[in-house]
C-alpha cells in the first residue's frame, strides 16, 4: 500500500490509477496493477486514433463518450450498486460496470494520458467530472453514459439524491484533489464491506482511514465495531476509548461506555 499511502499524503508524483489499483488490492490481494495500467494506456491510444485532428473540448467529449460508453459499453451498475467490485478499478475495467466515482476515475485517467483537462467533482451523493479549458467548460456524468450537465443540473442532481441544496458558490462544484478521490473511494468501500459483513476487509480500509485522519472519532468507532465483530476485544477497547477521547460529548457515549464495561469484563474472564 506504499503507493496509496504516498498519494494520501499528497505526493503529486503518484498517479490516480496506480493508487486506485492499490485500493482494489484490498478486495483482490496480490493484484498486479500492470495489466490494468496497460488497459488504460490502450484505451487512450484507441481514443486518440478516433479523435484524429479533432482537438477542441466539445469534439473530445463527443468522441470520448461514443468510445467509452457506446463502443466499450461502460455503464453505471444500478442493479448491484453495493457490489464491492464496483469500487475496484481493475473490476470496473474488466466488467465495464461501476459506480460514479470509479467510472469517473476511468474517464479522468484516459483524459490525462491525452493531456485533456478533465477533473473530478465531488457532488454530495454522486461523482462527476468536469472538462475545463479557456472558452469551454462542462460537467460530464460517467455513471449515466457521459451525460452533459450544467452547474444547475449538478445542483439538481445533488438535491435529488441527498436533499442537499448547493449554493451558487458551493465548493462541491470545484475540482477535487487525487487525495479527496481516494478517500471517497475508501469510504465507499468501507460502507460496502459493512453492508456485506466483510469485517476483515473493512478493518483494512479503516486502518488506512485512521492512519490518515487520526483525530476522526467516527473512524475509531467504526473500527471498534469491526474489531468487536472479529473478536479482537483488546483492539476494540482501544478504538472505542479513542472514540470517546475525540468525541467526549457524543450522543451515544453512555452506550459506548457500557460496551467498554462489557469488554472489560470479558477480557477479565480470559485472564
């Protein structure tokens, strides 16, 4: 996970695809990233051949959308949205199915190889990309076949999904960093593993999140719950104590204290 950790620290020399493939290795231990990086290279090469002399933004988007979503068939997995494979770049490239953020990563990485200005946009509840150059800008929704969106469309989409009203100056409409994308991917995978009761894999994700956000109380609480599920009572006690330390006025602090007392009694019986 060295590449991923470097990217999470903000190392600008790390490419998004390489770090995203290390996230995928949580689901597929021992994953070799090379074939999947090569797959993105081939896609960029094929797209470049189709572009020919069409170099402006509208032409790029038209040709890229026809290639990625028409010819290759990339699409949003609406029927099995919570499948962990949707959060793994290698699986998305293989199955051509994904969730908004991983499909956006494909779009961003193909565009990067062709030196096209495409950036991630982290809307509440959804993820899209933005093409931005002098004289031309638009938002693109890879989950819905590359649908073009205006700022108002993005606000409406966020409101439809989450009920959140975005202001005209909303930071969610500003391009996000690679680190932001990776953290959001980790949180998506964490939620998926919790829902599927894959607690060992959830623990790996939470180790990374706690490492990056050592003052985030909710990550300690989540990892404490995971460790309880795995029967790691000493580690769970440590995490729940850290949760109370970082969130001393948490609404559930009494319930957590009772859980800690139960863990203490259980550990006492083991000694």
